[in-house]
C-alpha cells in the first residue's frame, strides 16, 4: 500500500536531515527502487544522490514526489555507511529551487552538467533520452539526443514537461557519453 504524500515528504526530509540511505519506490512507474541519499526536498521534486551496487555514488536523480509510493530507511546498514565512507562520497553540489517546476529542474540540471538524462518512465520500455537541453517552451522542451554509440541526432526531440518523470545527471553512463561521445554540434550549444 502506498504511503500518504505527507508521510513520503516527512521521510524524505528526515533522510535528508540525518543523511542515511533510503530506498525510494515508485511502484506505478518502475519495479525497482532508487537507493541513495536524499540531498534536496522541494515541493514537487526530490534530489537523490544515487548509490549503485549499494556503495558507489552514481550521480543525481531528481524524482517527482507525486510518483513516490514509499520511502524506507536503511539506517541499520552499517556496511553501506562504512563502504561509502571509505570509497568516497562527493559533497552534494546539486540543488533545485524549493518551488521548482519541471522546467526549473531541467534548467538547474543543464546549468550543473554538460549532458542531462530525461526519463519518461510512464511509457513501456522506460524511455531515457540523454543529451543537451535546447528550447524550453511553456509546455514542451527540446533535447538534442546523443545515442548509446556517442553520436548526436540531427535534430532535437520535443517532450511535454508532463512526460518527464525523472531527470538524471553525472551518472557514470552519462559521464562516459560526455567524455567519449562525439563533440556537441555547435548549433546546440546554449549560451
């Protein structure tokens, strides 16, 4: 059974304040939980510093709070705390405004990182587009997509803000595309 929104927000805020890892479930969208540290809680979005394989910091994910069905703490995971401490956890450096809407989250992500990942998890196959943010309109955004081979598409794809369920930056996968993919076409470099 899903938690109430108030309970979800309360647990997210506690996890942020006390800095223990949590499992964030979004059962209506994906089967697997997001695991990591909560580094920001806004009205509509939460910023998670993700842990892959339980102990490796792997970028930031910004999740819609309305999609979260449960938050479970992992305070008893002494092994995780020890391992993360020894392996290294960068000081969280990504934030979003408290009243951030989808457009604001995308702008903050694009200012913070060269490439962003935009997820549309309500669709079959959980689409993920990685690329450079282009035009931001009233209801839609443009994203020039870089494919898994590191090649840029010729023209941007347009998404409605309502389709964005998660924004991802600085993951190992996205960082590899930044580093080893083709250069960004000059026509899409934002000022």
